[in-house]
């Protein structure tokens, strides 16, 4: 039987021990810095806009009322159709008014005949007065009768005109061009008896108005920023008004046509602290209807060196908004920022960041302030807004106006 040399087990044990030391060293080696996606801050010109609730109103509204009493004979128009000013809407029984007009016409004819006779008498008496064939009294009476006949004719003509107006009121026409709604009276109804009975409503829908409210505090901050030179006005005239107004309808679809701001009210609502504004939009297809709620975007100012970062880069906590910044040594620091306004997918930063800094957009869970990371450029989706357009968050419903992008300053 062959014996195994004692040196072999010792060598095997030494080899196993050496392998164990190598595994310990490998386990003790630190992991590589985690990869995070960063966005490099780049100042750019940003259009500051405010997203505000609004409600549509007709640009012109006219109530069609009966201006003379009578029975409605017919409704001529089609409910919900477009009409032009002067189009016939209703017919009221004109028989009584036609008789009054005919009587007034006859009175005019009689007055004209009396005047002609009086004028002829004066013309005949004038040479007789010179020949002293008639007395001065007789001539004066003839002249007076002529003047009275002239006045009677004027009275008769005025009465005829009044009768003609009353007769005309029996045909009810559209006072303005627009869309006429449902009829408020039917055939056979007695209207205008003691009051001007409403019969229909005509509304002009093209153009159409939208009434908007904005917080007075936001307007004041915007005006101060413009006055201090921190912002320039969007209209290029130094005003705090909107150079352009767009809207989104109730179904979330953007309206394709831009509007314009007509005016901003001079008083503040005591209950809401808001200022009322009115914008005008073209509405050739009648897609916008009075009473609809919409969201409007008002371009109000321009920040020539504004900073905006992806929305997910900003973390909000008890101490406010912060971002994680990657330094030149790839060290992570937490940096407080002021982010008061947002656009689709971005926050506008009014303080706390400067151009060239890198903020972490993805990979927050892999690191913390003081840690080291491996930064990679963030490949994010394009923002929903047009480049350079920044707006305040959209409020849920009309009411006191929310904060605007002007608050960022």
C-alpha cells in the first residue's frame, strides 16, 4: 500500500486559504458610483403666461320684445338659426294698427286740403286789400287761418308717422345679427299688453367674448417686475396686458384661433380679490357657445434670461422646493430653489440656480446629498408647451384667480 506524502495536504490547505483572502478583498471593494440622469441648466428667453379660468359670453345680446299689443299670428324664423339685423321673426295681428294708420292718412289729406284752401284765400285777399276791397281784419283772419291750417297739417303728419311706427311694430324683426334662440311665445299669444313681452333672444357669436379673472396680487407683482426691469412686457409697449390669448375648451382641446385682450377692469372684486378681464376670440364656425367654461392662457411678460428645469427635478418638502445638483467633482448637494410657476413638464426657477449647473432628473433613489454619482445627459420627452412658454398651474374651476407666472419674480 502506497503512502501519501504529508506535504500534499498542507499545500492544499495553503491554496484554499489564499483563495479565501482574494474573495474577501473582492467583497470589500466599493461599488462604482450610481448613474443618474442630469439636466444642464441653460438660461433662455421665456414667455411668462398665466393660465386662468374663463367663461364665454356673446359679444352682443338683444332681447326681442313686443313693442305693441296684439295677438301673435306667426313665428317666421327657425329656432337656433342665424339671422341678420332686420330679418322678420314674428308677425302680430296688424288689423287694428292698419286702421289707425289709414285714419291718420285720411287726416293728413284733409289737413292738406284745408291748407290749400287757406293759402288760396290769402292769395285772393292780398290784391283786394291793396284795392281796399277787403278790410285789414278780413285779410288778417285769412292769414291766421292759413297758419292754423299749416299747423294742423304738421299735426296730422306726425299722427300718421306715429300710426306708421305702431303698424311697423306688428312685424317683429331682429335688432342685431346673430343666432336666435327658442321662441318665448307661440302663435295665438297676447303680447305687449301693459308690458314689452320678451319673445326671443338674439346673440352675436362671432366674435365671442371670454370673461377672465386674475388675482390682483399677481397683477401687482407683474407690474412691479416690469417697472423694475426684471421682465419686459409681452406686447412690447410696457403694459401688463396680454399680447396673445389662447384657450382650451371644456373637452380639453386647444382652440385653434388666438384671441386678444380687450380690457382689464379698473376695480377689484371685494369678495374674491380678483380683477376681471375680457378677451375676444373669432368664432366663425360657432364652435364656442355662451356659458361654456374654458381655460385661457395669457402671455403677459418675457424673461430674457429665464431658467426652467424638468418638473421631476424639483422636490417639495417641509422646507420648500429643492433640487439635487451634481458638482464638478460629481458630488451631490441639495440646493433650495424658488419654483412658483410651471409649464407642461417644467418648472420655472426664479432663484437658486444658474446657467451651467447640472440637476438630477432621474435616479434620486440611488443617491443622497454628499454622495458621488456618474452623471449622464437626461433624454427627456419634449415639453407640452411651445419652447419658451411658461405658465402657472391650471386651477380646477372658475373662482378667485390662481398664482401666475408673474409671481415667479
